[in-house]
């Protein structure tokens, strides 16, 4: 098994492309924090607030603070548009929940993530024998049609209709990380100069050249959800919150035990609490 600091010290080039490519700037520049895995402390980049990741990957806020680029999410939090959110001055979790709770596509967004995170899935399932069509099967389809095909294939597994096939919409911190700093910076420049991704009818992607164009395009193609899916999502909301938002006494107890073990390990190593 590789030592805990292998990736952090051996592969990370400290180029900060991952920090740059995150729309709400979740990562700090210089500090690190730790996860306790199999009794060992594994380092990772320290987060300003982990909820900033949930906001971005959950499709709730996609556009950068300088309003020049985005990930491929559809949501914009108006109070964050043009301003970098500050966890020191704002309650990021509260702002996230206030927007997320109004999202009528809640069940569609949570179900695919819950399927992968909470339930056992055989190794290689999604790559080999999973539900998704091959790229050969999708030949000739538009980008919007491909997104719809993947969502349709996933629906039987999650048990409800997926109105918005863009349930998880970021992961740019992972995708921008290349085999060396030069490649990572090249990928970051592609994101930075790529414009703001918007969607026309039927989820067909379109890159706006500037913020004003993106605003106008969003007016022309507002995000709408079918009425039956709204009813479905509302009906399932309370069950989904209990099932997928961590309202699980067993999970809460395990989490508290983990935090105690992590705190003890940090203290023994002379590292600051987190």
C-alpha cells in the first residue's frame, strides 16, 4: 500500500490549478488538512468550506467570481455572481440549503449520487456492465441527446424520473489535474478562456463569449421542469431528505466517533485541530 503522503508530496506540483478551476474557490492556497483512513492521517488541500464543493458540483452555482468562465452547471446564486463567497462572513451551508430546498429537481439531483455513495456497486460496474450506452451507440446524437440518453439509462436504478440530466456538474478540480504542472496549467487556461457554458432547448450546450450574452441566453432558455416531475420531487422530498441528507442516527454516531478519532490522531502528531 502506498504511504499516506505519496500523492500529496510525490505527485502534487503545487500549481494550484485545482484551486483556480473551482468556481466558488473552495480550496485554500497553502494549508493542508487530513482524513483518517485505516488509522493513518492522509493529507489533502484544506477547504475554506466543504459546502462550496456541494454548491458547485450540485449545479447550484456555476459561474466564476469574475463572471468570465463556468463549469457546466445551470444554476447561479445571484448574491455570489460577481463576488467570491466568503465563509468567514457568510453561512455557506445556510445559503446552500436555501437554494437547494427550492430546487424542484431535488430527487433527480440526489438520487444518482446516493446510488454511488451509499450503496455497494461492483467494481467496474459503470465502466463495463453498467447501464450506460456506449459511445458507438450514441453516434450521430447531439450533445443534448447524449445527456438525455445517459439520464434515461440511469432512471431505472434511481427509481424516479430525471428531469435534468446534469445532476452533478463540476469535478473540475479533478479534471484539471494533469501528469505535470505544465499540463495542469494548460487545462486551467482552457477552462478560463472557454467562456460561460449555457444551455439552449433540450440541453444543447452553447458557450457564451461574455457575461452579458450568457444573461440574455438564460432569459431566452429558462430552466423549466415538467409538471409531473415537480409533483414527483415534492412527494419524495421528505423521504429523500431523511435518506440522503444524513438524517440517519447510525451515520451520525459513526461520524462523531470518527471525528473523535481524527482529533486524537491530530493531537498525537502535534498537528492543529480541524
